[in-house]
C-alpha cells in the first residue's frame, strides 16, 4: 500500500472513531429525551413539546451515519449468495463491481441530498424552531461517510489481493 492510501486509511479510521462517538452521544441523548417524554407524560401529566421532534431528527442522523459506520464494520445486511459461491479473482471482481455500483448511489445521495436540503432550508420545524436544512443535511453527510467507507473497503479488498499474489 502506498503512502497516500495509508494516509487515506488512517484518516478513514479517525473519522470512523469520531463518528462512533457521535453515534453513542446521539443515541444517549435520544434515549434520555424519549424516557423523559414518557415520564413527563404519564407521571407528571405534562409532556415536553420538543422531545418528539428532536428525537426524530436524531433518529434520522443515527440511521444515516450508522449506515456509513456499518459499512466499515461490514455489518450491513446484504444478500451474498453469489459472492459466497465465488472465490479468488471472480469474487474480488464481483465485490469491486458491487462497491462501484454502491459508490454511484452514494454520489447521487450526496448531490441530490444536498440540493434537497438547500431547497427546504427556508422551512422551520414547528416545535424546535430549527431550519429543516439540518435534519436533511444527514442525507449528504451520511452518503459521504458511506462513500468514504466503501472506498476504504475497496482499497482493503484490492490490497489483500495484491498481498496474496
């Protein structure tokens, strides 16, 4: 592996570490908000006005960032019947082809996700009062993380093939 690819892999590892901590924090905040909402509604008799909306926005970010994080961990669900039957060079070619197709989808997600976020940036969420740009920004950010991790997985796949050759 060259110096540039090693640097890219280290950068990807660092970004994934930061994203992992962000996912942990967002899940903790969302859990606390939902717990407090239930407690306030059924025990106190007066629920919070913003917790449901904030939890929904956190769930959007958790889903899209979590998908990008799961790609690096190899934890996304997939149908790998054909991939498990192929080994050697045909298996590497199939895996590389699937990565290229996935990267094409992620690029579309980034481009159109950002334009959609910009298009609705004038809208304001009713209870939190934040611009809808921020929840929708999860689409291009999640797409970028998925793209980054798919490229990193592709580099690992190719470099493993070079080591065995």
